[in-house]
C-alpha cells in the first residue's frame, strides 16, 4: 500500500466521476440559510471563544487562537457573507478546517448535522454575474426530511478560504 500526499489524495478525490459516490457534508447555519461543506475538510468543531484581535485585519477576520500550539486564523463567515446582524450565542461555534496545508477556523451560527448527498440530490449552482463573487458555490443540495425539503448551499470551502480576496494563504503565482 502506498501513501499519498494531501495534494495527490485531493486530486484523486476531485477527479472522481460525479456519479461515483455520495458526498458527505457538514451542514451549518448562517442566519436563516443552511450551508454544506466537505466533511473531509473539517478537523474539529469547538465552542466559540473570543480570538486575539489582529490590528488592521479585515472585519471578517476576527483574529487568531492558539490551538494546541498552532496559531489559527478565525474568520467569521457571517460577516464575510454580508449577514447584517451578527450575534454570538450559545450555539455559535468555530469549525476548525484543515486544508491547503493550513489550519483555519470559521465562525458559524450553529452546526446542524452531517448529511450524505447522492449525485441526484445535488443541482448545479445558479449562474451569477462574475461581479457577485460566488465562484466558491459548487451546487445546491436537497435533503428530504419527512414532508419537508431542506436546501443546502454547497460551498467549496477550500476555494473560498484560499482565494486571493481572503488573503489568508500565499498565492503560488
């Protein structure tokens, strides 16, 4: 058995045909909207703790925390996605992500659950003008719960977090 580097493993997963398997997503709330991200990017979920503020950082970068000796930048996705009212409550959590050879945290209103989406449950993302800046949305997932249907906005969290706009990871150009 050979071992793969993170980049090789990621490339193999990304190259898989859409109908090959289901897609496990961690779902979370930002206001009234539910989002889903690849569960393989999630390292852990922690209760929200106030990070150490970084001077002159954009408003969506809340600061940094020390996570077992690793300094982790904390991004509030509610602010990044333009949510008007941002309140920190008992259900507010930080999702620690491990990707692009970096560890980062994102603050969300609440974590819902882990869902297993089949290719039939995922619809393409709507086309928006490129000025909207939603190239990190990979699709819309639907989950049937009884007689109700939940819609999830599926986010390529690695593409979002490593985008030049975020300024968190040095670009390879």
